C-alpha cells in the first residue's frame, strides 16, 4: 500500500544557506533531501540513543553512589557491582522516556 504525499511544507533560506544545502545534498533532488532530513528529526538516532542511555547509566550510578555515601553506607565491591547492574538494567528505559518527552514538546 503506497502512501500519497498531499501536504506541503515550505520555508525561505538565505543565499548562503541555499548554497550549503546544495553542497551537502549531493546528487539527490532537493525535495527528497529536505524531506529525509526533516523526517529524520522525528525519530531518534540509534547512536544518540546509545549515548543517552550510557549517560543515564552514569547518572544513575553517580546519584546512587552519592546518596549511599551521604547516609554513611560503605560501598563494597559487591554493592558497586549491584549499582552498575541496576544502572545497566534501567538505562534503556530512562533514555526512552527522556527521548519521548523531548519529541512530544
């Protein structure tokens, strides 16, 4: 089943912006390139997701470590490994939630 494109989006750019677009789009048709770039902003990039997930894991580890130390807990090797395992388990969910909130704004 093919989907017909019936809606149009237009914008004005400066001469310098136009030249820059022409340089990066290569041999592709301008409309195709612009559509692909525009639609790509609606879906998360896999590399960005992985980076955000790793940042979320570091955040979880840092905050939980700080909280544990603040209440006087001794951080044993076993406890640190558990913090890391918990962060690894949670990072994807938290990254997904953050990206969903960012896209819905």
